């Protein structure tokens, strides 16, 4: 059992993690493994904004508009390197879950995710995901919902 699954068990969130040996590292890989639309995959992207790590939860179909993130999280905005991502969240890039992080990282959520009945998010490993309603995702990640996609 991975760190995220251990955290879930200790917090009794009622979320079931599913492992896919073929991998779920990218949104396309995850959608193929799960059998859902790529837009239903939650990409947990770690950035540094205004000098502090933040997590942006994006629909797998969208790209993040860094200017929109900067407007709410601070400038400059840059992708976090693997070490910063791991220190801030406790997880490696490709398996960062949307909540249960090692530090209190601000989370911002792409409004498009609310358009789905269910979404799938990384569960701490590059081969594991879990299903969740977008509203519960927002609640558990304490995310600020915004329009974050690149137009």
C-alpha cells in the first residue's frame, strides 16, 4: 500500500484506489486505462507561484494558462522541478494526488472539471487513480475554483 492509500485509510474518506499495471502517468494513459474521456482525468500540476509551491488541478483535456494562475497565486509562475514537487506534496510528478499533501499547499481547480459527473485523479503512484465527484474533489482538496485553461 502506497503513502496516499495509507493516508486515505487513516482518514476514512471512503475512496477506493484502483491500480492499472499499464500505467496512468499521463492524462491520455490514465483515460485509456480507466476507459473514460481524457477530460475526466485530473492533472495535478505542481508550480511555484510567487515563490511558493501551488497545485493546479486541470482537466486532462486542458492546458494551464500560467497568466491566470499568476493572477491568483502570485508571480512569477514556473513549473516546479521534481525535487520541489516531491518536497511540497510528498509525491513524484506523474502520481501527485489532489489532496493529502506533505505540506499545506494551496490548490486551484480548473472550473471545467465541474462539468463532469465523475473524474479520476492520481493516487500517489504512476499506476494508480481514484474516482471522485468534482464537488467532493473541490471539498477534500480545499481548492479555489477558477477558469484556469489556456484559451
